């Protein structure tokens, strides 16, 4: 993987998704043998169980995992480079086990996943990959012994379990995933994704010249960035109004519903003025007078 803004985003994004469940997770993992090569993301799970919070990504990472993410369709050179990386990791894995006199079971051998936006039928036939019913559309495997699989992002079904993978797609697939992300209830995982997309947007805007793909990517994130910023502003304003109401209740007693509604309708500038004025209120009459004067 080259070092474009999207590449940096993909690696950092996957690391932050997987870190809470990792014994070890490393981006740009340097392979210890042979010619200098890096694995985009190396993940060692804490346990050998699926991670429901991550949907299909959690199902992909129940074993030690190499994740290679591509912005464009896989070339022959890309494919053979990924296979070479898996062989090197597997070789080092076996040497370590022999040195420490450990026996490795087949499910514990490293798994390679190549995440690509699209893949032609010719490419899939050339790799002799097959789907598995229990995985659904978009997942293809080179056989259980080889422990190599493809995720073809643009073939994934539009379901919550694939959302985290579809965010790595392109064009309309990514736009759809971003739209779904905004509809999710607030949760730590959503915040992490939004923060990483915001960082990607900042990186893209700083570039003096952008490729057509980067321009499209920036436009995809623009909608998210603006909606998220508006959402943060609205949430901040809501919290500030709630804080003022609590302070008023402590200062002058429980407010009538009508007065609470009046406070909620104030502008943020008026809320800030009220925050200073309430320190001088001696009772409800002072607040009533202030309300009549401010509106």
C-alpha cells in the first residue's frame, strides 16, 4: 500500500477499530525476514472468538490476521506480494513455535485478508476463489489450507454487519456507508470512525493538488463532516441550555414549564448572557424581570 491520505486513514481506522480486542495490533508491520516489506495491519486477537461489535470485520479477525487494503482493483503484482507476505509471516510463526516448543493448530495459523473495492470475474476466476454460504456476498476464499480471502467491498450487502468494511469502499458505496453511519445512535465506535474520517478530510484539504479519486473522496466526506459538525454544535447547545436550567433550579427553585420553554428558545448569545446574570438573581422575580427585558 502506498502512503496516500486514504492509505493512512485505512490503516489507522482499522487499528483503532481492532485495538480494544487486540493482544497486539501494528500498522505498517515490518516483516522480519527477507527483502523489506510491510503488512498494512497485523492483528493478534485477545481470544479466538468473533467480535460482534465489529460485524463482519470481527468475524474476519478471530485468528492472527494480516489485513491488506487497496483503493484500486488488485494487480498481479499486488496479489503475489500479499501471498509472499503471508508466507513470510507463516514461516516466522513456525520458527517461533519450534523454538518455544509449541504446537500450532490449523485455526491458529495466520489468515490473510485482501480488502479491495472491486474485482472482475476474470480476476476471481484467475485466483480460483470461491464464496462460502455462511459468509454471504462479497467474501471469497482460496481454500481453507491456504487461509487467504478477498473482501470485494462493492459486492457486500447493505446490512449493519458490513458497514465498517463498506466505509473503505469508493464512490456511491462509501457515500451510502457514511449516510448509514450518521444514522447510528451515539456510541464510542461511531465517534472513533467519525474522528478518523474528519482527520482524513483535513489531510485531503491540505494537499495542494488532488487526484480525481481524492477529490471524490473529499466530496463524500464533506456531507459527513458538515452534518457531524452541526450535530456537535447542536448537542453542545443542548447541553449548555440544560446546564443553565439546572443552575436556575438550584438558584431560585423549580421553574414553571413555561419558563423552561422560554429558556430553551433563547439564542446561544442570550444563554451566555443569562449564565452571567443568574449569579445575581435573588429569587424567581429577578428571573421573571430578566426574561421580560431580554425578549
